């Protein structure tokens, strides 16, 4: 059986549960893998899922669970075609529903099965620190049926915890916070494994975000060649935010080198840049949560967000160049785009938190031009209805054979507490 045949059969089994089926260029299809209906299993998934070994999906919720303060869950594929996916709560985050650990950002699954994640932390009702922010590890049980073991490996002050983490060379975790640091505007940091058995993990601040700006709540980190880190900062009173890089020092222990790649100067360029992804040729692709068109979104300000490309300079002293690939207009294409993912052929896939035909968000693609001077082609792939499919989706995660996985939040008037879905573009 060829790889192409294997792929077609596998997709057919995922969608139909049939043992044999033809799969020849189907139209885009949505499949709900799991619906959260019990508070004990988590409420309102707040991030994209991470795909682990065997196609198991891992994610977090900010509420529900034992303490009504969120869970870390797994979702395991069915053992037989057409069977249900199985959800399991691997860890309960602490809190009382009002004050909580606040898990945030996608998870990282290491090759040894250890899961790494982050919590932002929280303040008590009277401003007293209740829960520190953290980078934590969650280790699989030693024997089947035993509990998973969670440990805070790098700790932060309450509400100063990471928005997102990424794993680099030698198992070092890198992260970004929205607050904290000497300017209280957030930091980029590393959380390094123990140098010797018995030692603890070590946290190092690599970059203090300058005063007057901050990393955005949609910010992530992209690790490029040579250990260069790329991320974004949100808007201030004087600008629409920026994309920046951090270059590691030539000598260990020296200062990392920050550089602003692009300031978003006008509403048309987009404002409040969110997550980045890195494509071929070192081009960075990203979204902004506001700006773009003149459409007034949610009655707040013009612009429902954009998708942009940042091309690196063609000469050593040149500037990065921004190109707006699509400006959102709320209806029917969506509003407030989430971070992107890149598929085969350089196609960009993404979701919008709201807008679309029914107002509950969309899935979309942007296909590269066929000629150097051509335009990218936007396609609306799906509009969430707010019904059994949920609404207000988070970011997408590419999975085996081109499937896209994602989550939705619970919708007002819908008894469900959110969904996990697979989408075949």
C-alpha cells in the first residue's frame, strides 16, 4: 500500500469510521472530536492543542476541574474506527474559581513524554499574591493508573508568569511574559534544565521589554536559526506595537542583542501584533488583533485585524518590509485573528475569534501567489454557528496528514463548555 493510499484511508477512517472509502480531493470538512459538558473535565479551552505521540491531543482550560480553576487534559483517539475520543484530566490547577493559577499558552510535549506548560499566576481579592506564575513540568506516571506528577520548575511573581513557552536546543525552555521585569512591561526569559543531577532549573532574563510597551497577550516565541528568538510587543499610546528579535551572545553570559524588526506605524498596517510563524526564506507571518480596514469592530475602533508578512532585508543594512496580506472586515471573513500556522505549499491557515457569517468566528486560508507580483488568495473555510460546533475558536495546530486541530470556547446560551475539533482544509 502506498503512502498516498495510506493517507487517504486514514483520513477516511477519521471522518467516516468506514473500513474502506475513497478520499479524492474532498471539500473542507469539520468534525467535532469532543465536547466539554461536565465542569469536572474542564470549561472553555483557552488555547490551541498540542499533538503528541500516537495522535493524542493535549490542552488546558482556565476553569472547571477539581478547584474550578482549570485542568490540563488529554484527548486520545478511538481504538476502533468511528469510536469516541477519550478525555482524561491529567492535572487540576489550584484556586477557588476567583483566584487561580491561570494556565496560559500552548503546551510543549518532549520526546520522553514530559509535558511542559505555563501559568500566569493570580492576585488575591485584596491584592495579596495568591498564586505565583510558573513554568511547570508534568511527568507521566511510573505505572498505568498512577497520577501524573506536576512540578513548578521556574517561578514568577503573581500575574508575572509566562504567556507562552517554546523549547530550544538542549531542552532549554524560552518564554515571554506580559508583566514583570525592571520596567514592569514584561520580559523574555530562559528556563534551563539542571546542569548536574540534583540541581534545580535556572531562570534567566534575556530581555526587558522597554517601558511604555508590553508583550501582547497573544504573543508567542519563534526560535530561528542560530538560536535567534522572534516575538512581538503590543501597542502603546505612540505606536501600534512592534516585532522584535533577540540574538544570542557570541560568548556565553554576555547580553543578548535586541533589534526592532518593524514598528506598526499606522492603523492600515494593523495594530497589536500577536503570534508569529516563520516561513521559507526567513519571512515572518503574523496577525494583529486590531487595525487594517476602516470597519468598526465591536463598536470600539476601526479595524478587525490583519494578516501580515515581514520579509527580511535584502542587504546587511536594509530594513524589514511589511506587507498586509489580508484585512478583516468582521462579516463574512471574521474579526480578531488568532496566531497562524503554515501548511503544505506555504499556505497560511488561521482562525478569527469572532465575526463571520454567524458572529462566532471563522477558519480561513491564505494561499501564496503563483507569480512574484501576485496577490495572496484569501478563502473562508468555515464559519462557526455557536451551536454544537461551539464558537470563538483559538489558534490551530497542524496534525498528521494535513488535518488542523483546534478548540472553541463555550458560547452564551449554549450548555456546552467548549469543543475540540479536527478540520480537513
